[in-house]
C-alpha cells in the first residue's frame, strides 16, 4: 500500500486520524527535535573550529603532531561550545553554577577528546596512515563519535533539567484558584456566617 492509499484508505476520517497522530508525535518530541537542531548547529561550528585550528597547527609553520594539534583545537572549540550550549541550546535547563558546569563540561570534553584520539591513534599507529587525508579522515570519524557522547553526557551531568518543571512541560502553579470556582476567603466566610440582627418593625 502506497503512502497516498494509506492516508486516504479511511476517507476524511482516516486522513484526520493520520494528521492527528503526526501532530501528537511532533508535540511529544518537539523539544528533542529543537534541542538536537541547536546542538547540531553548534557542533557543526565547533567542528569547523576544530578542523581549522587543528590543520593550522599540524600543517602550518608549527608542524605540531596530530594528537597535539587536535588537543589544542578541541580546547578552543569546547570553549565556544560551552558558551553557545549554555545560553542557547540548554538555556531552559537548570543552572547549577558556572564553575561546576565549566569543570564537568571540560572533563567530559576530555573524554570526547580521548575518543577522537582513539580513532586517530588507530589510523596513525595501527594502520600506519599519515598525511592530510589520513589526519582529516580520522578526525571526522573521531569527532562524530565524540559528538554523540557529548550530547548524551551534557544532558546527564552538565545541563540538568529544571526541578520545578515536569517532563510534560507543564508550568508550575504560582497562584491560587481565581474566578467563580475559587473558595471563599476566611474574611468572606466570617461575614457570611455572622448573625444578622432583625429589627422588628414598628
């Protein structure tokens, strides 16, 4: 059955149910989609910084080693990534202190760097492949693997979920019930229960 046949099999009611399911799925995972889009944008810019700085240090006048160049480039890219993720991607999450976040963030980036180094080490020492193509190829694969680890670890240990908001996205109630269903105030109850004196007519 084709996509068109599937959406029109039940007539207007079938199409309505199909659209309703799509809307439900989007609303359920919208925050994750938006978060991933922002994180991916920042990750792409960070990758450009890593590749630019790494190639400049490795292939430029300094001629630093592959691992050293990648390490220094990662520090520069991680600094940018922290600021961008803190104040854009995960700004809706709890802020547990700049010092704490910064230290854990760079500790996790150190683990991400080890993941990248692992791939570069296999290419350089295991496969004995050197040069610009081998360097950048191993850097692409290592950076991709490290990015997946970073996204998972940032949400788990750095940018924590807010404590006053449930996962459903419901806003906390900050005030009492108002309107016709509101319970009467104590003052109103006192006035209502106060006995009234009836003055006999003359």
